[in-house]
């Protein structure tokens, strides 16, 4: 089988890891990297044995697929020519800066038949995959995603930067429509919302309480699920799952459980491997354009609530 020719557009904080993983992936040829900083593109290209460029259009006709890891405001402009040409695209989260732009990308994908994937990386976390097998009917979900002050992604609210990871995971696990949203958030160190809390109620009665912060002293990435007679906890960063269940022995309630085995693997590697396989197999990726839009829509609804309460 001939190598799948892939280009990476944007090789900053995240895109450099796209280049690293794809350059070493079996059956893939990294044909080029693009960045508006030619020095940066040259540095990454030299490290991973490919060609640098300032202009994504130079990849046209030379690639079978591209991944896009540029600032959110540029996603549609970078993706458009490739989707129009029928070239599969994986765009990092959030998939666009507005629902209109997300809809435009989906429409382009539908029209040309080009695969459109969205990089909601936590969906590919091995701990999430293991926990999914044990979740039956979550009634309450508690999320804490706390980070230290970053040097990037300050052009978007913390809801789009951090909370959207968990929104996507929850939407993939709770098979019910969102019924109501309550949310608060405040700017602290930037003009954007830096810390936010949202309570999302689903039509089936499930309630998700999410807190996201990029101004914390410690880094926390945890999500907890409570369902009838069972409790599951995921530590995303440690890729650790714990499960506890209520058993009744001779009528006496007893809590049993502990850590559930998880095979550790880099989520971004799993994300890119899924995209490459989707392109080869001509199937939908695990997180497609519709999934990306759904997470974006919920994030937008939460930020709208925050704005209304300010």
C-alpha cells in the first residue's frame, strides 16, 4: 500500500506534535509543514525530514490529507480550499470561531465528499475509552479542568479553550438532548473569560456540573460519573480510571472496586491514527464535523449565558 501523503498546517504548540507523530507513523509520508513563521516551519521541517512553506496552497496536489492546527479564527480559511478539492481535513478544536463557520466547513465537506475530522483529543484518551465500557446511565457528572496561566489560546474564552474538551466527552456519553444551561464566568487576567462554571441539564435528567479555569496554581484534569449503584472517576492526565459499585451481600450493603486497568497511549497519536485510518478506509472519523459542531454549539450557548449574566 502506498504511503498516505499528509501535510501539517500550523506547527506551533500543538501542530509540532502533529508533525512529530505523523513523521513516524507507519504508512504515512509527511510531505510538508506550513507556518506563517518561516523560521518555525524550517525548524520543524528540518527536525522531521520534510519541506517547510509559508503558504498552505503549496501543498495542493501533493497531499492526500491535511491537519490544521492554526489559530481558531483561521480554521475555515485554511480548510476551505482543501475541502473544496475533496482533500480530507482534520481541524483542531474548537473547529471554528462561530457556528456559521462550522456549518460552512460541514457544507464544503458534504458537497465534495471530503472527510472532515475535529481534534477533540480527550475523546481519544485511553481512560475515556475504558470508562465508556462501564457507564450505563450517568445521573450526575462532575468536571474539574484547571490549568495554570497559558501563553497561548488567550484569544478565546476558557469555555472554548478548555471546557469544550469535556463538553464533547459528555455529549458522546449522555444520549439525550440538552434541556437547560446555567453558567457564570469572569475575566481575571485577560479580557476574555478565564474561569467558568456551567450546569448543563439533559432531558433524561442527567446533570453535568463543569468548572474550567486557566488561572489555577495546579493542573487538574478530572471527570467523575455517578450512576445507580456505581461511581467512576477519570484522571485524564494520569490516564487512570477508578470504579466503585454497591454490592449487597446477605442484605448488607458494601462498596467494592478500585482502579480499572488502562493501557496508556498518547491521545493525540490515537487521534491522528484514527484520522489516517478513516482516510484510507473512506469512513467517518471518531469525531466528525457534526460532533465538532455539537460541542461548539454547547460551548457557545454557555458563553451566551455567561454574557447574559454579566
